[in-house]
């Protein structure tokens, strides 16, 4: 029984570290969204830009850290 509790604890810690390791800070997310929105709304309209940029920022946040984004941009 004690081994199962340790396994569960290790699993939870692993998930927490994994999920946070590829997340952008709210500040970076906001900067990316503003830049994306201002450029995209001229081409796809305001509603389309909101949807597109929200999705793009979410996907970038899931894949990159702040440091990686700063190196790219």
C-alpha cells in the first residue's frame, strides 16, 4: 500500500513539472496576442483574428517556454 501512495505522489509531481515546463507567462502570452491580433485583423477581420490568435498563443504556450520564445522573436 505504501508503494502505491509513493507511485501516485511521483506521478502527480511529474505531471505538475511537465505541464509547467512548457508554459508561457501571462505577460508573454498577452504580448504575443496583441501582436498577432493587430496584424491579423486586417486580413481576416476582428472575429477571425480573435479566434486565430487565441488558438495560436495557446499552442505556442503548450510548446515553448518564455526563454525559447524570446530566442525566436
